[in-house]
C-alpha cells in the first residue's frame, strides 16, 4: 500500500506543469465612443509647470491600411511571449494583416495566429498569438505592431496608454496618439510559482494626471518595486464606477481581472465615481465590495481593498459625499472582508485637513495625485502582502 501511495504521489508531482502563462502587462479595452472629446488635463497650481500642461487626445475613430505601433512596459521577464488582442462587444470584426513584437531597442519578431501571419478578430472575442521566443527582461519596454489592411471604424481601444503610439501609412506622415488599440495583454511563460497582481479601479489606478512617458502611475511603481517577482496588470479605466450596467466594475470584473493568466491577487480602488455620481449611502458600495470579494474567491484569487483617496477642494466635493467616503473607508479598514488592506487615504491625506491631499501629492485638480503622489502610493504598499 505504501509503495502504491508513493507511486501515486510521484505521478501527481510529474503531472504538475513546471511553467505556465503569466500576464506581464495588460490593460482594459473599451469600444470607441464617437464624439469623445480629448481628456481634460488640469492646469497645476502655482508655480506652473509647462511639462504638465498636456491633453490626452482621443483614440482614432477609424483606421485604414495603417500600422499601429504601441509601447508597453513589461513587469516580469521571460524567454517566450505571446500577445492577447480583444475586440469589444458592439464593435465590428477586424482583420490583422500582420503583427510583430520586440523590445523597443531591438529587432521585431513576426507573430502568428494558429500558424498564420494574418487573422480575424471578431467582436467580443479574444485572439491569442502563437508563442514566440523573445528574451524579455523584467521592466523592459516592448513594442507591439498591428497592420490593419482594411478600414475599421470604432476600434476597440484604451485611452490612457501614457506611452506614445505611432500610426503609420506608406506615403503619409506618421500620426501619434496615447491609446492602445486592441492590445489587451502580453504574457510570458514563467515558472509555476510565479503569478500576477491585477490592479482594478478607476482613473487613479489608470494614471490620470501622471506625466506620459514616465511610468508614473502607482501600479507601475509597484511593478518596479517587485523587480520582476510578480506580474502587474493595470486594469484601471478612467471614469469607471463600481455599480451599474455594462462597463461598471462589477460587470467587467471577470473579463478584465479574474481571467488574467496567472492571477493570484487583485487590488480594488474604486468607488469615488459612484460617490460623486450620486450614490446615496455607503451601503450599496459595501455590498458591491462583498460581491467582488466572493467572486474573486471563487477563482482562488485574493483581494486587497484600497481605501478611497481624498477629494476635498475638487469641483465634485461636498460634505455629504465626504461622509460616505469616510464610512466606506472605515468598512474597508475594519470590516474584515478583504484579504489585505492598503490604506492609500492615510498615505495621501493632509494631516491638518484630512479631506484634502497633502501638498506632497502634488494634485493638480484635488481629485487625482500627480507623479509624486502616485509614487507615495506605490511606495507605501507592503510587498509582503503579495510575496509571502
């Protein structure tokens, strides 16, 4: 009997994969919204800083016989990579004539899909490339190029790339945007004990008011501190709410977070848009947090709750909304429902007027921190939460 048990244990050990796919980068894709205006960027307080007087142009309404080259920053490294492309429901299918990936400073490798250099991505579907050998260091910048031979209207995109995307067409000047098109994720083949963290939230996770090209959002700071020990996926969407239909936090929880390859943990920093949008009390938000936690636990994913940051002095502040924020934060800290708590409010609030950001956060609009505040957030996270 002992010999049989030992044999079964050995067989089970051999059956366990030594490697698996882990997301090294990702973003939340959305359907292009017609008539969308450029994303407003607040002018910073005195003294003015010209480097921060910028606007984020909207994604292009259509692409036709063009190549889109996008820059993404890996978190963990690897020797073998693949990309995931997504088309949002409500859009149309798109044919990719060619796709390439490579380090920004190195040669590109051609990507194939089911062994073919071209592929069709249908609305609401995901297209996964075949694996390709690529020596990808941790925290390296990766370039992904997609050639769209025909006209595509209302492309799936993510506005806050915060890296320059180049749109080129033979015989015409290049255009630039700061959006990702169809590119939802980059995965690496990693050891079985490695996993990923998905940072789930709204504009403060997305990186609104951080300086483009600096990897300033707090999830990027977290990835830098982890030094390639875990993948980090930024699943923030500017303006997102936790409650509501279609693209709300609860509605996109599985698609944008729980199905990410290799996910072990997720953070939730969401709810301020619900409060400023008119939620009547803390109760609906607390119920939504509980649902998100229970759903994540169904998939074996642990959840770290993040306290909501100050917004005193912003155009959307009032005392009633502040009372709801305080009640939500008290529950996050003391409710015992989350697997861990990250107290961003404590890190960023002013010691004299805790309704507002402390001056070191350098908030230009009293609603979002700027790069210094995002760095304070990323630096304040206890890495033992994820790596123990």
